[in-house]
């Protein structure tokens, strides 16, 4: 009788293991995400290495919360969603930071962007808040979307903390098609164009202190 009970328990355990194994094997497999980036690297010879420029400290800013991660945010008639099986290689906020630094490095103007903690005079502080960084399906979910990059720039003086300038920059770039391979280049172009204007505006407002 005891041997029969033990055998029944063993059979029950074996059946449970087989059931669990069957359940695991039936779970859908996750498809690997395709990774993309925006922002072009700057060649070493293109970096502005001028000495004696105007140091501008870039302070911590805000990036659109829904788009700050590694997923591509879309908006359709007020409804938010993310592009399936598609990721930025790192969070968009990180790629944006790299693109900002690269844009100033490659520019021949007087401004030199200074990182926090770097031992350099910084008469100005620049804050860049990314308000919108998204794919908008303004003509329906099947049409080519428009990429919207909207940034608020504010510059202040470290001498008296007065506002030197404030401006809202926006670029809207239509993708060539409703495909990720067309959407990502549109992001790249929108970021490049908006940062070109931000750099030019910063150069115009950052006057050397006498």
C-alpha cells in the first residue's frame, strides 16, 4: 500500500512537470527589436578647437517623458503608441545629449559648450527643454508621418542670473514613407536642423564678457 502511494505521488509530480514544460513551449517567442540611432558623429578634424571662445554651461533640462526612453513614440488623433519591434540603440534623451554636444563641437562660432564640473569660465548658462520628440500621423495611420522636434531654449547670465534670451524652436520633417527605414532619417534631419538653429541663436546671444 505504501509503495502504491509513493508511486502515485511520483506519477503526479511527473505529470505536473510535463504540463509545465508544455506550457513553457507554447509561449510566443519575442521577436528581436531593430536598433536605430539619430545624430551624426563629428569627424575629429571638424571639431572646433578654438581657444578663448565664450564658455556656455549646459544645465540639466527636461526631455519629453513619453519619448525619453528607447522606444519611438507615435501620435495618431491624440492616441499615443510605440513603434513595434523598434528601439533606439540607447534612450532618446541620451542620443539627444550626444547630438547637442556634437552640434556645438562642429560649429566654428565663438561658443564652447562646457560640461558641469569642467574647470572653465562660463558667463552663460543654456537650458534646452525638449517639449516634443515624436512621430505624428497627421494624415492617418497608413500615410507617411511627420516627425516633430520642439525645443525651448533659455539662456541666462551667471553674473546677475538675468535672462539673456528665450526662444522656442520647432522642426517638422515629413518621412518619405510609412516605414521605419524612412522615419528614422526624418528624425535625424529634424534633430540636425533644429540644433543648427539652436547653435546659431546661442552664438548670437553669447557675447564675450569684458
